[in-house]
C-alpha cells in the first residue's frame, strides 16, 4: 500500500493564511543579498511566500511584510516585477 505524503503548507505574507506551497509564489533573498522571484522553489536563501493575487501583494507592500519576512529592504522594482507576474498569470 502506498504511503500518502503530507503536502507542505506555507503562510502568505499578504493575507496571513496557510496555503499549499505549490499554490504560492516564493520570493527569496539570496546569499549575495539580492531579492529575486524563485520559480523553482529551490534557490538557496531566505524565502517568503505570497498568493498569486494583487490584494495580497498590496497588503504585503503596505505593511512592509516582505521586508520583515526577508529581513532586507525590497526595492520597488521587485514589487513591479511581482505585479507583472500576477497580471500575466490571470
């Protein structure tokens, strides 16, 4: 009989809800202190997760939640890239 694997959950920095990891977008602070969108979910560094919805991105930006989660300042270019990513996925 096959063993059922537990699905990993992560908290969205925008809405603060626990969701399945694959449904979220990972933003990572790499060891060389750059902020990138991690499409694979496997880049090394400190990560934060966000829902693929504009409301969550706006909440995270207003509350500086991404900066707090990554323990690093996030430039407006990263937010713009995330916004473009969200608009293209809809």
